[in-house]
């Protein structure tokens, strides 16, 4: 087994800094504690360059950087961030867990071949966390506890390659030697235990592991010995697997109030990336989204609008970030902000199962298309009610076999495609995906169906029409008072056009009138 630990030492800062645009990152920002005498917890690079360090009082920090921006530490936001990162880790491995307060553990040994080896997988882990706005520190080891220690100590290289060690005892010995110089300050020990060990000159992991097990258990309890055994792989170290929430909802507090819609794009992009990882981890595609723009508090207190809601429904389930971001940008372009925005919340209102994409043999096959479907783009730009779909309906009467529906709603999404006979228009897979799972007639159908059938008596009297195929009997509707009894034919009119005509037999079998109902291409 091979465990990867993603440690986020600047998590208190990252939960705020990830909402900053590249221009805002150049301004000094610190996170401070609550209380009467708040102190600095974390600083960004400009604040560090100004001389501000962790533990400084706010007064000292402001003296060094008068333009300093401060945010109070948000422990709940940090826990939500760890949950989002654990959900993202599930896109690489089925085994991920949260190691509070600032780490995520993932068992990646079974995913190495899928991602073309350890270097490629490590690069994707680090780059993916950075794309979400977090600064990770990586640790790799055969046990989760050892991986956590390696990340805290700054050892990014794997402890050993298990494939080259035939003897398990040799592997344990190698791990113990690798962790020997690690300071006890990085181990999760009670302060009293660490102080007692320090007074005896025990300051490293190796020195602690070399002490007699019986004496350690009597002096500090069996839990300390068990922790050492779990770290060194002598006993099992089960971790509670992380299960992503059933619904997605993520809030992003902006570093400063935003007055223009265009300035929200950077924050929306962060939330869309989180949504895409949640959808991938659960094997879903989103159908309906809800973007809530929270306005400043003083505007709410004066009776203003609390938030601006931007709902949007997609024509089909999707989870590609480029697709989701494209439609949200188009939708936001039509929004007029009544006041400045201080927070963004993205929620998945409705989802549907969406299978994964098959991998290709050629490098070009790995590229994920980023085009936004025309229906979603039109509805985002013109409005949801401006575009409707014509969907099949299980009805034999041709004039009732189609109906209009809004994309994304229950009546506007077609069922999952199933194999069927017949030729798709254009022969494209995209067309096949729109075929419903109920049975359809094998007989040909016209491209254009007239809204109302036209009588042909006067035309047939002038020149004869040639019947090419038929008849096809359609008899239905006796239960709703709109019963029909027709014989349909494919015919050729005097101009050489192929048409769909029928003879009405509602009042007899041989004396019905002829009607034109459709045109073929």
C-alpha cells in the first residue's frame, strides 16, 4: 500500500485567499484570532515581505503594513474546505479520509497504473489542489500515519518502493530509519507527554521508538505504543473513509465587495471546479444549478435585497468545468446587481447519473471537449423560456407523438438511450443519445409533419398521385374521444415530391377522404 498525505499548512489563509484575483494577491492579507487581543495566525507573501509574522499583535502588524487587510479565522470554513478536498481526492482513488485539522489522506497504491505511474499521479495531485486555490505539502509512505509525518516534516519523496522489498520486516526497518530524525513536535502527542520526554532528552521519533515498549506503556499508557505501531506498520491503521455529501453547496466569501458582474468570474470559476470534482466523485451530472449572490449586510439592514438568485437548467446532465463555466458566464451577463456582492454560493438543485468517458488509445483522444452545447448557450443568453425542445411522446397518433418541453426539466429530459433499429440523422453519436427508450415504429416517418392535415380531394381530381408504399394502419384514441382510423401511404405528387398521405376511415372502410399529413426531404 502507498498512502499520500496532502497537508495544507496555510489552510486558515487559503480559505480566504482562494477567492482573490491575481491582482488582489499582491496586497498584504493576514488571518487573525478572535478575542480582545487578536494575534496573527497566517500571512500571505506580501505580508511576510513586510515583516509580519505569526503571533504578532494586530497593532504591530498594522504598524508594519498600514494597508493590511485582516480576516478573522473561520474554523467552520476550514472544515468545509477539507471536506471539499477529500471529495476531490476521490477522483483519484476510492479510499480517502480527512485528517483534521489540516490534512487529507488518500491510498493511491491501486491508482498508479491508471495514472501512468507515481510521478504523473503526484503531479496531478499537487496541480489539482493548487487549481482549487490551496497550497499543499505532500508526503508519501506505506502507512497513513507515516505519510502524515512525512508531509509535516517536508519529505515529499516516497519512503520506499514496496515493489523492490520482498521482505516485510525489511520494509518496516527502512521506514523506522527514515522517520528516526523526525522531531516529536510533529507527532500528535499531549503537551505533558512531549514535555516529559523532552526533559529526558527524547526529542526525535527514532529515540522514542527505541525505548522499551513495556516502560512506555506503563509511563504514558498503551495508546502511545499503539500509535507507534500504526505509524511503523506493525499493526493496522484503519481510517474512516470519507463519503461525499448527497448534495453540493459551497460558499465563497469574497475578499472585498464586488460591484461588477465581470469581477465575479474568478470566484465562480473556483466554485465550478469544486462542483465538477464532486460530480466526478459521485458519478453524476448536474441538471439544474443555483447561484446565490449575497449582498452587503448594511444593504440588507436598510430593507434592500438580501441576495440575487441566478437559477439555470441544463439541457442534459453535464459535469465538464468548461461547459458549466461557459453557461454561467452567459447567464451572469444578463444579471444586474442591485448592490455590491460579498459572497457567492453555488448549489446543485438537481442531478442525474452520468457515466464516465471512455479512455482512448491515442493521445489526442484524451482531450476533453470544452464546447458548450448550443441549446445551453442560447438559453443562458436569451433566457430559459426563450428556447424549448420538441421531445417524443409515447403516442401512435402522429399529431400527438411530439410535445414541447423546457430543457433541464423533468418533461424536457429524454430517458437514457437504448439501442434501436433505424438510421440516425447524420449518423452521429450525439443524435443517438437523443433517442428515447420506448419503442418507435419501424415504418418511415416524414421530416416535416403539418400542423393540420390538408384535404386532397381537389388536387387528386386534377392529376393522379402515385402510391409508393403502404398502407400502414393507425387506429387509436377511442378512449379519449379523439379516435382515429387511418391508412397511411408514401406517395409521389405530380411535382415528384415524396409525401405522407392517409385515407380517413372513421366512418367506413372504402369511402374515406384523402389527406396530406407530412413531407419527406
